[in-house]
C-alpha cells in the first residue's frame, strides 16, 4: 500500500511556473500510470502556456481564476473539475485575492520530457 501526504515533500517550481508538490508519480512512488500533484498559483499570476503528451485533470480546491484551453477560456472556482486533453495548449490564471490551489492528476504520470512550453 502506498500512502503519501503533501507535507512529506517540499514544494518546487514546476516547468509551467507554479509552486507544486507531487505526492504520487514517477519521482515519488515510481508510478508510471498516474500522477497526483498539488499546485499553488499566487494572486494575479498565471502558469506559462504549455501542453503535455498525456491527459491532465485539474480539481480546483481553493480560489478562483480563468482556465484557458486551446482557444477557449472560462471562469473556474472551488469545486470545478477540468479535463485537459493531451496535446492541448493550456494555462490557468488566478483572478482572486487568495492563492489558487489545484490538484493535478495526469495519466500516464507527469513527465517533464512530454511537456512543451509556449515561447
């Protein structure tokens, strides 16, 4: 059985520019099928526009913002679940006054090598 806590790991700056803690994934549990991480975006900040070679789901745990996927944008808030198809450009912007906290689920597991940033 694998059980992990957010507090077991130190946050780091992810490739998309937000603060992140990966609790399940290739680095933390050697799991290749799925990864679970928690991201924090400060007020008035947004992630770098990026895409992955895998499916990602964002679960908004706290705050509000605007989600950009492809050519669409939509306001999001606590309780929203967002499906991000593989190979789709996306970013999220914090439009609130508190930190935007997101659970990020990737399948297969997150890979820096399968992530591209828009320059």
